[in-house]
């Protein structure tokens, strides 16, 4: 799965430039023009890294940074401040508030991409594999392996990504667009029909567990909520 970066920037032209350069470097990109949009994207997609401007509408970037840093579900997401505020006091404050790096505008795209890769590499060096249990299913997220009982289930990477997404939050309904954005990136050219086809393949491969992958008419898909689901 491509690493997903959320760009929080109210200047549309700069946001577009960042998106183009990040996608050229192989990243998936989410966008937000203010902190309210950013919080929705963070809660919905849990991006791998956030590029955060300081001066934003409705709330400033430091307020959002504080919320990210204090929330157990998001505190591990690395944040790079990307801002025109460039005094030593500004930089110290941003880092003390929880930013992992601080880059001032104007900036070099090459240096920005390099720093992003360094932070993501540091994250990857930490043990992060999740083992997801759902009824008889066991999913190993870093190995892309799925077991039904002791038998390995042959899935494509796309099928695995969709199944892992749904099994991490049983009972939660994901729209087709949300599934595409979380597994492929917000701008990946995947159609609703492709998602429907992969869901059908998953149901077939899951066998007796296939009916647990439920269609919610006119909305999307979910895994039926089970009490013995866990993530380690």
C-alpha cells in the first residue's frame, strides 16, 4: 500500500504543487484547506504523515498539532510543519508542540521529499505489524498473509488491503470512495465497479465467512461486528 500523506494548506496553488510533487515521488495524497477538513481526513483515513501549515482558517495549525499529539489514536502520526513562520521561537514552539520536523517557506521540494522519506523510514524501522483477528481470520499486515484457521488464504494485495481495512473496524461502513482512498489513495483511478468486483472475489475466497462481508445498500461495505475481533 502506498504511503499516504495529508497536506493541510489553505493556499490552493501551493497545495496543488505539493500534491503533484508528492505523487511524482510515489506517495498517495489527501488534501485539506483548514483544520476542520484535516480532522475529518485524519479520523477517516489515518494518514502515514501530515504536512501542516501554521496559518489556517478557523483554527491555526498549532491547535491541530496539539489535538493530533494528545490523541492516542493519532499521536504516532509524524507531522512536518511547513510554514512561513520562521523565527527561532516559532520553530522551537512547533517542535515542542509535537512536530517531528519544521520546514520554512519558501522550501526546496527535493529537501522536503527527502525529509518525508527519512521520517517514514524511521517509522518503518519501528515494529509496527498489526495482527488482526476476526472470527477464524488472522491477518498479518506487514506480511500480507491471511489465515483461516491454519490454512493460508491466497489474496491479491488489493484484496488484502480491503479486507484488512474492513476487519480493523468491524461494524463500520466504508463507502466505495473511502475504500479507494484508504487503500489506493484519494486520486487513484479505481472505479466503483472495480471495488465491487474485488468484494465479490473476497466473498468467494472467504467461503463460509463470505456472508460476514456485508453490503449496505446505497452506501458501501462493512464486516459484520463480532465480539472476538481484536488488533494487536
